[in-house]
């Protein structure tokens, strides 16, 4: 049992995949936040242009 537990603790097979998943998750949050901010700004600009044309 002791050997099995030690082998489990030393096993790093899935560590790289988990690290890449965390990085991808962080990047996706940044991208969604940036696109949302740009979308709000563009919407305001288009509303301003539309009002000035009327």
C-alpha cells in the first residue's frame, strides 16, 4: 500500500494537460472580457452616429 501511494504521488502524467487547460481557461476569460468591452464601446459609438444622423 505504501509503494502504491508513493507511486501515485510521484506520477506526473496528467500534470502537463492540466497546466495547459488552466492556461487555456485563463486566456479564454481574457478574450471574452476584451471582446465584451470592445462590443460595448462599439455599440455606444454606433448609437451616437445613428442619433447624429437623424
